C-alpha cells in the first residue's frame, strides 16, 4: 500500500523561513530510517504559496490565481510518499516523525489500479501502466 503524508504549512514556512539546522538534522535522520526500511519512495519540501499558483476550472474557462494563498490550514509545505504493508505500519512510522507544537500531519492512502474495479477496463489499465513506465523512465 502506498500512502501520501502531507506536512502542513505554517506562518514561518509561508514567510520562506528555512528550518533550523537541528530540525534539518532530525528530518535527515528520520528520512534515512525510512529509506533503510524501504518505506520512503519520495519526499520533498515545497516553496511558499507566494511562488505558487492555482488554476480554477469552470466549464471551458481556466483562471490562473497567483499565490500567496491566505487559508493557512489548507497549505501543504511538504510531503512524503511511503510504501507500507498497512495503514497501521504507516501510522507507526508517522508517530516517529520529529514534529512538535501541536502540528497535525495528514496520512492518505493512494489509490491502486485494483481499487477502481470494473471501471478501469483492461485497455485503460494497460494505458495507465504504460504511462507510469514512461514517466518513471524520465526520472
């Protein structure tokens, strides 16, 4: 099972402040544990929303909305993609993360092809597998 772990933004991350050397060291150690265990597939921090944009889709219209975005509770400052045997295993890993101060980290399971049932026809399944292979080859 794959999981996305969403790290929320904060006033500090939105201001472009870099984490302390101590926090970067703790995160590096934690990431090393995740990699050694074969859990971490990807993980990155994100620039503040002032450097981002959203696109609103309304019928045929596409509207670009430049950051910053004011709803701090909806801001994502970083993420991981993990592969774990179960939700419980992912939660055990997440509880070991070096966060504090009441921050809440979101854990969401990623859909796999089989989760889509009959709607994902053999043709669509093959096309999606081919696209994933092409994307992976570019990395």
